[in-house]
C-alpha cells in the first residue's frame, strides 16, 4: 500500500531537478507532416501565422478539437513545461519528467483570433482539477497555457480571471491553470500525432464544465 501511495504522490507532484529522469540529447523521431492536412509539423510556417500552446488533459482529443477549427493551419502534440530533455511518452507518463501533454496550434489571426482559441480551451476541459483531468490523473494532464509574447500572456490572464468569475457563479472551484511564457516544446512520437484521425474510435476524455466562456475585450491578443 505504501508503494502505491508513493507512486501516486510522484504523479501528483512535479519533480525537482534532482528527481527528474535524465532524458537524452537528441530529439525522438516524430512525423514530418500533419496526417490530415499534410502540412509540415515543424514548419516552416507561412508568414503572418502565429503560434499558441495549450495543455488540457490528454492531447489526443485536444488536438482534434483545434485542428478542426477554421483558421488553424496546423497542429502538433508534444511535451512542455518540464525538466527532462527530449522525453518519450512512457517517460512523461511516470510523472518524473515534469512535462504536460500539450498541443501546438499554428493559426491565421486574420481568420481566427487568439481569444477564440482561449474560449475553446476554457470551455472544453475543467481547469479547476489541478494535476488531473477527469479519470486521467497526473502532472502530465494539468491545465496549462504557454504564451508567445506579452499580448498572448495578457490575454490569457484576462480570460482566466473572466472565466473564473463565471465558474464561481456556477459553484465551481478555483482555476488551477498554469500560465507561463512558452517553454521548449518536445514533439511527441509519430503515432501520437493526430491520433484520433488515425484511430477514430480511440480514447478521448475531452470534457468541459458546461459553463460558457464570455471573454472581455482585453482578452484579445490581436
């Protein structure tokens, strides 16, 4: 029983630098192109496009949600916000790399604004659950917004404050979403990229709170 409790504790707490797995120097192999759009996962991306990064639980369903949105040019899944360099999926699942499962979203701000991506982010998961998302338990499933530039960071904070007020009115708890400047993204293995396009009946735990997100004007990062 002690062993099981110890393992669960490791998954619910971010590792310290001396506790993290060592990882590796070279990136792990991944796909070169998006399985659906056939566009390059790692770029180069067309001029004028912007990038965003979100963690909202298991990245399979989250990525599908974003790639289906008009104005999103390409998506990719990976690991970010941790310590271990170039981790594998199996390593991140131990909770000993410190990474969250994330989705990289490359979008055209002329067609879809960053605030609309934020709205989809808030409405399609429960940002009050800490180190879990539903039955998916562990640090890898934490809610996170990793921002590119001051405008995105300001918009993310404003959207969090606005949505938290709505959640309180609905009797929900405090938002635990991590909002930080974007760290290094380690692209996940090829089989995880666009997983639900390859496996339409695969696992998807994407669930919202049922509370609509009404963003203030300040939440726009245009």
